[in-house]
C-alpha cells in the first residue's frame, strides 16, 4: 500500500484504498485477473496526467505468452477491457 504522501500526491485519500482481501475472484476468472495484474504498470497517461488506458503493445504479447490463442485471446481481451474501463473510472475519479 502506498504511503499517505504518495496517495495524496495522486489526489487520493486512505479511504479510497480498500483492503486487498475485500474481494474474491472466481476460479474461472483467475487467469485473466493475473494478466491484468501483470500489466498494472502499463497505463498510458494523458497530457493532464490522468490514465487514458492500457498500453496494448504490452497486453497482446502477454496474453499470447500465457497461452490465450484463437477465440480465447479475444475473450481474454474483452475481459481485460472490462477491467480496464472499471479501473479508469476509479483512477480518474479524483481528477475530474
């Protein structure tokens, strides 16, 4: 968890962070959740400093490396985008 100073530098307060044990991941979603966590440092940042989306140049090869091929690749990409859109709402909430 980031320090209070790190949180506030990004416009967040401690209550914006939930304990990482506060949610469950269904077993069938675990592989794609791991991919999403693996690209957590690959956000593109816009001119005003807010996240605009993931850098898909890093997402595609990771999906392939993890064995997502054919239709499973596209299904996984849909899942990544669903998580990405939800994360963007949280990441940029304090910036608007």
